[in-house]
């Protein structure tokens, strides 16, 4: 493993210096554009200055950290999560609740689930009535495939808040834990969720879209996704999920339209490349090489949060099912969303090692997860879901 | 050529740069007591730390970067500590360039480090940006004589040590080979017996077909010098030629010839045919002995970059070992030669014994038999 990382770092150095260091010809040459628009930039700068001038004022730091996380989510820019973590530093040492919750969100984003849960546990010990801690816990447990744990956490959250967010949390978890039909009916029947803010509404619509997809209700799923796109802020999760939906229905041209300008975030570049490959698009090769370099860069710094995507890259774009299976297995040990199960099943099938899919099959039978896309793959295994 | 351009252009396709966590690329080349390198630091990160966009138009230009060169250099180098042994290395900025990575443009800081001693183990203390972004990492590439190492430098590590094979390689390897040379000649009974056979009569001289004591120690000494020098010259030459690949003879032949040489030298003491020509005998057979040494040396892996050094060391070891033996032998033999029994007891009987032993070896090696329990080189 160490040798591979070595090779990667060296390769990275080599490939990246296929563009050699140079001295620009003239002073006016623009080297780097700051992608955050002017007003936001200035706002962040002034907030930062205030924190610097008044380090003892907690609410300034917390507020700035929140803004950084927001910005990070919006742009899918990991650096902002780093800035947030630095700003929270002194308050984390004091085990400040809000700081810990924000750090849990940061860690979750990095897929450092164990440490994120640890932060949330610390908060819950100090203050069991802090709803947000329960909500985040539910979200993480859901990603890890611990649906009963997620349901417990959602119930605790729902007890602490009158908001519809509690219902969304609960039904989402139930939908994965064998009650897909009833959960979908209940949640989609909730006419107005007026008490949810736009971000939460968007999140709810994506969840509904996913539920519908799992129940093989394609038209309804599409309706939810489109609504989310129209109304809410565009976020990575929504775009990835809708792109996967379109790819499954063999509509790559629409994926290209959707993601053409969204090449910064790795998951989006992946889906764009998948679509471009099917269309024999001229930009495909460049995107392929860029993706490869990005995965290599992640691996070189020891970052393991993209292995699901990397497995898909290996399988569908590089045509290397063995490597895909390896990555999918490692990914499965960290997270167990339906998409993680799916890539593992596909990789196992493609490399002809159906035994490798065993952990997923056990998981599916234990949790009674219903997912039309997975059932198709499982039935091709010869009905082994004992 | 075409594929190169193609690939090069691909790297530059109209593609927005990725967003990724913050990394810097630190590349170091170590030679003796100094290191040179370049440090690629993202302009984004420098902007966050120092504020490079002077006119706040959302674009960082080369002019803006260049005007802050000194500050960038001092900021970065203040957060990098290099250490050789116990002493800190002095870092000096040499210049600023620019390069592109997957997530945008980086400032390339060229620098040099002067260290108080030869760098056998380099300590690196890296703390760039950790106060601003604990997820920042330094990706290190460290090249020295022993090869290239890589590492990821994070906030937990403090001062990290990197062993560089190079400084220890030369001296230690040389000493090892000297030792091997000494060992081989001491363990090489056939070589020793050959030499001794030639030297036993050194403390005597021949007159009118009879052995008499040498006239003086000085004469005996010079005789020894002539024989040993001839032997040394010959085996040094053939050892070198064989090790460097110019000569390659089958080892069974070489081993048999060595055994034969011992027989010849021993017999020569009983039926003196070549008394005055012993140095020539030493030289002639010395060539064959050298080939024997070479086969031993070939079993010891010579260091890739320093083959000559290893060869020199081994040869030196052989000479030193030889000198030690001769140094012990000569006074002893001279003392004994003052007595009358020397000629019959030591010279004749001893040589006969050697001749018999060596004949046994000759048969063994030439015919591939195993006559004796003693396994000899």
C-alpha cells in the first residue's frame, strides 16, 4: 500500500510537471480566479477580520464557521471545511456544543463517520435535548446502513421538534428499512411542509425522488427531482442523484446538459464523463484524464472519501473490474448506502467473483432494503438473497 | 511526439480546475551537506493567508504575486524547519515561479538549504497552513543518493526524520569490503599456503646447490618484499579485471590452477628449480589467485554506484590480511632459520606436507571429488 502511495505521489509529481514551472511573461497575466463572487468574498473577509480582532467572542467564530461550511457545501469545496475547522479550534477544545456539532458536520463531509459520531455523542451526553445532534446522528447512521439506529435517532429528534423535519427523517429511514411503500405514501402525502426552509425542502424532495426510484416509480421520481432543481439551491447531492437517474434511463444527453459547467466537483465530473462516454463526446478524453489525476491526488494525500466514485470510475470508464471490486469492498466497509451496494454488486458481477458480493446480499436480507435497482442485480446473481 | 502533444493538450483542456483539499508539493534534492528544492504552494492558499488580490477584483495576477515575493518566501520558509543531525539548516529563497496542478495555479518557491553537517538523516518540521486549515497536507518528495522517498506531512507529526542512505553508504560499504578482503585471505588456506611456500626459503639462500642461512635479516626481508609485491601486483590486476568483467574463466579451472600453484611452490622448495625466480612464480600464479578472489567478491554484492570503491576496499583488505600474516611469519621464520633443523624440518618436511595437501585439493577440484572432510574455498 505504501509503495502504491509512493508511486502515486511520484507519478503526481511527474504528471503535474508535464506542465513545468515557469515564469509568466507579463504582470497582467491572470493566474488564479477566486470563484466566490465579490460581495460574499468581502463578507467572509470582514467576518474573519472580526473574529481575529475579538477572539473571545464565541458567536462570531461559530457564525463564521457556519458561513464557511455553507460556502463549502455550495461550491463542493473542501478547503472551506478546513477553514471552518480552524476557526472552531479554540472552542472545540472547550467542548462547546455548537462547535462540536459543526465539526461533526465537517467530519461527516469527509466521510470520517466514526469521529463525527464521537463528536455527536459528546454533545448528547452534555445536552440530550439538542435536536440537531440527533438529526445528524440519524443521517450518519443511515449512510452507514444502521437503519434501526437511524430510526431511534429520528424518533428522538422528532420528540424534540415540532418541525416536519422529524417526519422526513423518520420516513426516510423507514423507507430503507423495509417499509418503502408506506413511507413513500406517508411522506408524499404531506401536502404543505411550510415550516421547512428552502434548503430543507430541497433535501426532502431529493429524498422523495430517491424513494420513488427505489419503488420503480420513474415518472414520480423525475417529478420530484425536477421540482428540487427548479426551486431549490443546486447542490451536489441533488445533481448526482438526478444524473444517476438519467443515466439509468439511458438519457446521457440530458446529463451533459445538466452537468456541463459543473466540472469542479469530482462526483459531478464522474457522471458527466459517464454520459460523455456513451455519446462519444469530444470532451470525454480530457475529462477522463482529469478524473484520473484527481483520484490520484486524493489517494496521494491519503484521502479515502471518494472510493465509491473511484470504483465506478474503474469499472465503467477504465474497464478494470478487479480494481473496481477492490475499491468497492473498501468503500463498503465505510459506508452502506444503496449506491455503495450497487457498485459492489456490479463490480463483483463484472469480475466474475459472485462470492465477493456476499456481504451485500447478507446486508440486504438483514435490513430488508427494497430497491428496484438492486433487486435487478441480485436476481441476476441467481436469487442468492437468502 | 504526436501523442506527447496530444496528452499535453489534454492536460490543458478547457476544464475548470477541481476543488480539492489543500495540498502543497515539497520537492527536495539532497547532496552532502546541502539541499535544493522547490515548494509548490497554491495561490488560493497564499491568498487566504496573506491576501494577494491587491485590487480585490477576484483575479490574482502575476504582478500581484511578484510584488509579494519576499513576503511569500519568508512566510513559507518560516514554517519549514530542516535539520541535519542536531543542527538546523539555513534556508534561503532563490526565486519564485508558477506552475499548474489539478486545482489551479501554484506559486513555486525555489530555495536552498545549507546544513551544518553531511545529511545522513534529514529532520523535517512542516507546519504550513495548519493554523488556517488543519486539513492541509504537505506532499513531500525527497531525493538523495540512496533513492527517492515520499511522505504526507500532516499536523500531528512534528519533526519527522528521513534516513538518507547516501552518507553512510560510501564509508561503511568500503569498510565492509576491506573486512571481507582480510577475512578471505585468512580463511583462504590455499592462498596462504602458496605464499608461505614461496616465503619459507626466503630466510635462507642457495649457494652451490645447498641451503644456507641468509646472510642478514635485511636480505631476507627484501626477498620477502619482492615475492609479496609480485604476488600482490598480480592478484590485484587479475581481481580487478575479473570483477570489472574483462576476464571470465570457469571457476573449476581457476580453483584447480590455484591448487596446482600451491603444489608447484611447495615442490619448488624440495626440488629447487626456481629459487631466484620466485618473484616471477609469485606473479604468474598470483594472476590465478586473483581470479579466485574475484569469484568470492562476486558473491558479495558490490554497491551499484560504488563498484570501484568496493573493489578497492576488498583488494586493500586482502593486502592488509596478507601483510599481517607475513609480518608474523617473517620474524618467526628468521629466528627459526638460525637453527640447523630449519632446512630439513621446516623447509623440506613442511613443504612436503603442503605439497601433499595441495595435491589432494587439486584432485578434488579438478575431478570434483570430496577427498577430505575439510571444505575449503
